[in-house]
């Protein structure tokens, strides 16, 4: 496979990419009218795999291959491939839900209404729906009716965590060809990061290990100094546990930091949504009917505000959960060292601290630390305030490590 191929940066190995390339070759013949039909190609696909395995990147790569004009589908160099990868191809509809549920309105507007349209420049139109496990019942039904009849030139690709009926309805799943994208190994994640360019081998390896082969998180950690320093601050907590009040103070600063950083990440999206509502009411226009319009706008803005509030809470909770997963990785490393296991560590750059924890604590104490972290993750899930949950965690860690 060529280095530039859209499939070169995917997990899942050669078997997965060659079956998608075969499908794209068949699709080409169907579009050219040289064959009416082929078992290699179908109009509805379902990509599953654990978070971070790259199921949506696989769908995007396949979309590029279907539109590609290069000799081997998915060349990565033709304008169609490049525009699909950049997310700006006119024949690609890419739905990335930002809310917990995908509404029937969104499904009607962006999928049902355009399903029978012909592509504008490429051979095929592609609709990718990420997080299809968030389809509301109405949205799933609307989608099901749509995919029951193949459209001549539109391909639908759904991405979901698994085939569990909670993630994807049995009937919808039965209309799609299933592609499983496995979690990449640490070596594979490293290779994918290196293919991106601009990342040193050491950084790529570290990021791949620290995120357990979650490609998106590994990439973020490798590239973002903020993410690196936040991770260091979290792992450092394990050391501060031995320094009386310092750990509690650090919890305060960590909580403030995570909250601030999440708000900053969401701000551009929130601003954009507010702007959209204002524009839809023609904000700034004066004249008859303005008062009525203002009232409508105000109520929509209020609704949007409460949506933003929910989303902020959720993003912050996710950020704390990931921080705790990082911390658990460190205690797991200590437990492995304690047992003398010769295996690769989650946080190789913090092996000194892990060794220190292993020397100071028994296996039982380290297991209690892991339990305490799990308990903290659960209380965050029950909406306990982060500063309370994390302070409780520090107390439990001190107790487990017998720090008086
Ligand atoms: Zn191409």
C-alpha cells in the first residue's frame, strides 16, 4: 500500500483495508455501468469498534476511496481524497452528534431529504453518521425506512461502539454490512502517529502507551502541551499524597484548571450556536414585528443556554474521568512492578514514581488505591461535585498508603 493511501493511517490491518478497497473498486464499476451489481459493494455499512479504535476514521477513509479518482481507490492524493479527508467535499455529509441523542428532525433534514440526490462531482455521495448509538427512536425509525430501499448513488455509513442492541437496533443492523475495527496495539498506534508527521518516535510511543491505544487521545496528548501538563499534574497527585495538605491544595487547582480548559474548548462551538440563533431571527433588524421576534429569539437563546450548561457538565465529567483513568494507570504500573511483572508500563515516563509507590506499598494497599479511584469515578457519575469527589479520593489514597 502506498504511504499516502487513506488506509495507511488506520488500525485494523491489511485485511480490513483490502476488503474496503475491493468494495470501492466494485463501486466504481457500478457507477460506470459496467456491472449492475456486485457482492463486494453495498449501500449501507456499519463500522463498530471500541472508542478510539478509529471506526469513524475508517468510515472517512472508505468515503474517500469511493470518491477517489486515483488508480487505486483511496490514493490520498487526488482532489476528491484530499477534500474528503479535510471534511469539505460537497458529496460528503458527515454527522458528528454533539448532543446525547440524534433527533428525528436532524435525521430528516440531513439524511432522508437528501438520500436520493445524485452526487455533484464524485461517483458516490456518502453520508457518515458517527455515534449512531445516540439515534433517538424516531431517528432510528426514519433511518431504517430510508436504508430499506437502496439509493442509486448514496452510501450510508453508521459508526457505533458495538453490535449490542443498546448501541444499534437489530433491524437497522440487519440492513447494514458490518465492519469491525479492533483496538490498535500500542505499536500500531505509534505507527499511525508517526505517519501524521511532526511527532518524535519517543513522544509517539509514550502517548500510545499512556492512552491504551486510543488513537484520538494519543494524538491529542502527543500534540497538546496543555494535555501533557495536565496529565503530569494528575499523576503527580500520587506523590503529593505523601505530603500532607499539598495533595488537597493540588486537587483544588486541578479542578479549577480542568473546568477552565473545558469551558475554553467549548466556547467557539457555543458562540457559533448563539450566532446561528441570532441570525435566524435577523438580529439587529428594526421595524414592525421586531418585538415579537425578539421574544422568540430570547426563548430560543434560553433553551440553548440550558443545553450548553448540560454539555459543559458532561464534558467536564468526561475530562475528570479520563484524568482518573490516567491516575489508575500509574497505580496499575506500581502493582505490576510490585509483582515483579516484566511488562510494558502505561506511563513509562513516570516509571520512577511507579517504582517508588511499589516499594512503599503492599499489593493489597495498591489494590485499595485502585478501588478508591474506581469509587471516585462512580461518584462523579452520580453528579458529586468534582472537588468533593477528588478530595475524598485523596483521603482514601492516604489511608490506603498509611500516610498519617
Ligand atoms: Zn484519491
